[in-house]
C-alpha cells in the first residue's frame, strides 16, 4: 500500500491534475492521495495559499476584501473550466469561503488557519470529482471525520498521538482516499494548520498511521541531487539515502520537502520516495532507514545562507560550572534557537539564524552576555553560510575533513568555523556568504568528483 502526496506545482492547473489522476491509476497500490493547494503555474504566478493569506489579512484589517475573494474564486474557476466540471463547483467554493469568513473567530491566528486550510480542502474536493469522472472509485475524506487531531498552536500545530490510531482506519477504505494536506482539527473542533509545507507532514503522518509500504512524495524534480543544481549544473542524482542523511541535508538547504515531514515516517520506518509528477517514470530518490555504503563515501553537500555567529571568550571558562547553560538560557529568554555551539577551553561560539536577530534583539543579547556572564570579549558576525557534508560512509572514515579543508584552502575560501556531528555522518563548515558558491564547487570537485573547480 502506498500513500502519495502531490505538491502545489503538481496541482497548479487542469493539465497537472490530469497527470495526477493518470499517475494514481497507473499503480493500484496508490490508495491514499494527499492534496496540496494549487501552486504556481509559472515563476511569476501566485500560489493559492498566498492569495488566501492576502484574503485573511484583508478581512482582519476590517476593510473590503472583495478583490482578494474574487481572485481566489477566479483561480478555481479557471481550473473548473479547463477540467470541464459542473459550474456549481465554483459557487460551492465561494460559499465555503464566505462561510469561513462569516464564522470568523476573535482569534486572528485561528481565523488565518481556517482561511489557509480552504486551499487544500477545496482542491481535494475538485480532485476527487476528477477521479470520479475518470471512472476511478475515489472519495474526499474530511480530516475532521478521519480524526486528524492537532494541537492548538495555530500556524505551527503538531499532530496529537491519538491521530495515528484514528487514521489507521483509512487502510481499510475500498475507494481511493483523497485527503487534503496541511491542516487538521483541535480537540475543540477548530481548524489548525501545520507550518508552511505542511502537506508533506500530512502525507508522512498518514503513511505512518496506515503502515504504508512506501510514502511517495511527488514534486517537480526527478530526485534529490548530491549538490544544489542551481549552483552545480551537472549535480548527480542520489538514488538512495538514509533518513539521517536526508535530515542533515534538508536542514542545510535541500528544499525538496519540509524536513519536519520525515519525522512521522522515520519513527514508523516507512520508506519515502521522491518522484517527479512531470516524469513519473523516473526512479526518483528512495529514503530508507538503513543502506549499504562504502567507507569514506560522501552522499551530498548542502548549503544555506542567512546565519550569524556570536563569539565569546572568558579565561577559565571551562572551570565555571553552568556557563554554557546560562548562555543558552539567555537565548531561550530572548526566544532565539541556536543551530550549533562549537566550543574551546576559554571560548565558545553560538551559531543561529540571522532573521530573528533584529538590531534591538542583538543589542539586548550582547548586553546580557556581558553583564550576566562577565565575559572578557563578545562579538557577533553576520553574513555566514553553513555548508554540510553528509554521508553514512563518513562514519569512522579517515581523511574526509582533511580533503574538505584542503579543497577550501585551494579555492581561497576561509573557514570561519568547523563542527562535526556526534553521529559522525556530517561535517559543518561556516564560511562567508560571498564564498558559498566557490566553496560548494570546490567541495563537489574534491569529494564527489563533480565538474571543474569554479
């Protein structure tokens, strides 16, 4: 049994929706279909989810929202016309949206979730109709009816444990299940959504709940690549990687799907296959719990901009009980999460994402570190990129870090920091953002034998 999820680009218009139907019809094991809201039809298009956010904001602002509402309805009308569905579909969607607005709660975040969720919900109903007209026994399943229970952290909801037992009943469905992604319901019956990209999470939850043999995640790329193809055009595809490798790679910029989406599948040990809606015949990338590997083998190199590092030093820091805890407590108090914390005897670095570190927040954090920890020196550096070298074959292997450092030195890239994960399947390098592409080229050439040095 397979659970299959189709992203927004796979459902952006009528042509794409017909491809989805053909893909599901081609394999009788594809029994549960998770649907996203329509995505972009072209690079300058707008996703339906973004249109719905604009609609919700217009309602919250208290002014006219007619333009935003009509834009959403017209987008669905275009899909309806191209698919040749009955005209009533559009009026039903408009009535649904108006009903959500009229029943607006006083909680703006919850109202936003209610409006955003309509994208997946209405699209799932359209897709179910297309399946039925193609002669495929299929039915739309309401997440509330199925028992998809979430926490009431609106916009950032988490699945509740009892959901898995509730959703397991879908395994016995005779018809193909068309299930909207991205949202569920709180115990009080309110709509709540996962973080952005949450349809991937829905798919993984369903795959775990029904104990699927495979969770197929259809997107607009053939596979996961060993390097970012936007940086290295001849980056090779990865045919097989582990959950651990995918987690490390997705954390540092592999944008195939939301990295949180792997968690339910990982825990249930359900393999994930990344496939292309536009080339379903391509084998894709299989993500499994364990795989065979060669000693010293590097699977992929990922990178991401947008990091900052706090550097601090204090003589005899290592003898001061609780120093690290108090430093991290300051960050927690300021609602800042850290990514890495390499340390020495008398110094420590904390790497965190730059976006939440506003000038005011930065000044406050540095002042607290100076006064509360009485450090000898503290500075902060912005404009950093993190590069992750990942591979199960790196475990216990000798020389990978040396080869990587030599490649960066030869390319004239200065290493700001280096950190190896305790699992030994990843090595993190911090470099200046301006050096990121040069670094990726150099590492790809040295460790994956890709192309020529940039």
